[in-house]
C-alpha cells in the first residue's frame, strides 16, 4: 500500500468536518510549496497583522480623545 492509498483510506474514515480540515491543510501545503503564491500569502498576512495592530489602538485612543473633549482639555 502506498502512502497515498493509506492516507486516502484514513481520510475516508473521518467525519465530514475533519475531512474538511484535512482538505484545508492540504491546500496550505500546496500553497506553501508554490513559492510565488507563498510570497503573496505572507505579504497579505503581514498587511493584515499591521492593520489589526493599528485598529486595536483605535478604541482606546477614541475614548481618550472623548474624555479630553469632555474635560475641556481640547476643543473640536
């Protein structure tokens, strides 16, 4: 039995939800071994991380700004 046959047999035993996870992981492995697509993915992932970091400061900064407005420290 080849590794492909053994893997296929195991996947067939999985419930649909777990088979979907295997499918997603297989997509990830294929992506990771395609250098051009992997570079695009890592650039996209870095951009998302930067955007999320910047956004995480938004609410505290907004609350501080509103409090300073309420205290009269700054004006509109």
